[in-house]
């Protein structure tokens, strides 16, 4: 039977596949939409299997916050060309919107979440069939608190989310999220650093002081001083505020509300830090 432009457009809207792919699928399925959708899905599955060993290091990273919940999602692909495609970005946004709506606990739960009768895992596979590239939802991070904020750096390759103990001005929250993006802290406070990290940094500082010829009796004191500097550079609340290096993030928040503090953050980037 003849395939009409109306049918092709309808299938494209249903699957996100290209016009020629939809035309071909409808022709093979003799106009049966269910069979055409299955053909497109199988093409995606075949591409995923064939390109399993490919490196999907490009992609789109998006984040959002709403009603005390914030999330980051990263949809990966093989090339920058596909990563910048409007349909690919739109799919990433759709996945993020569903995450904000349903608040799944794990990435597996998010992949199993349905959108108009299709799981997100299926939608990603279908997109592989459209682009011919390996794709995967590589990252899902979330925070829940009295207040949250999200920040997406230009280019959709880096995003952060931050939680706070109470409501605050949006610009103040955004400033902290941008701080996390720019300065890449390890923890909110020095007390949160893993013991093995602290021990390693202390020994590195001690060995460096020894190599500099410092007296053995002074090594621990020198190492502790350098460890304090490490804390100041890598603890979010102790970091110098990027917009005003005369104050720390803790002091910046206190200048807005003495009880205000950041409680957690998540950061994800496709770039090499």
C-alpha cells in the first residue's frame, strides 16, 4: 500500500525516527503502525548490540530542581555532532522531566519508568536506531532537601545540584551551584572527608616537607598546616567565594541568613577536570 506523508509524520512523532526511516518501516510493515514501531525498535537494538564496544564519551548533561528535589541526568552518545542535535537534547530533557516528576531512587528505576507506554530504556534504544550511534543513560544523581538548586554550564557538558537546610534567594543558591561547577569541591565540610583521603593528604604533605629538608620534629606540624590548606581549597563551605575571594562560601551564606548552610551537592561533567 502507498505510504502517505501524514502516516510518516505520525510515525515520526510516535518514535522520533527520521522521515526516511519512518517511510521505510511503514513500507515494510505494509502500513501497520505497530509493526513499523517494532521494526524501528529492532533496528535500535541491533545497533546497540553491534556498537556495544564503542566509547560513548560525548553527550548531554542536564539538571533541574523543583519543590525540594533536584536531579542530574547524562545521556551519552559517540559523537559531538549527535550530542548537539536538537532531538537528542530534547530526549535528555524528557528523561530529566520524568525524573523530577517521579523522583526514582536509582538509575535502574528511572530507566524502567514509562513515558506514554514506553520505558525510558526503550526510548534510548530507539534513538540509537535513529542516529546509528551507541547511546546510554550513564548518570542519574539526585538530592532532596528543604531547598535545592540546579545549574547547567553552557554547552550541556557540566551540571551541578546543591541542597540547603532552608529556603533561600534563588540567586544565592545559584551562586553556590556555580561555585561547585567552577571549583569542584570534594565535600561540603572537612568533617565529611573520608579518613583514607585525609591520611593520604597528610602523608603527601609530610613527605614533601621532608624532601624540602624540614626538621623531622617539625614534619607533623607542617603537614597539618598544609592539610588545613587542602581543606580550605576542597571543602565547599571553606572555599573562597569565586565572586568575592575575601569571604568563604560559609561566610557568604551567613551574610544572607545566619542559619543558612549547604547540606550536600552533586556534580557531573563530561569534561576532564
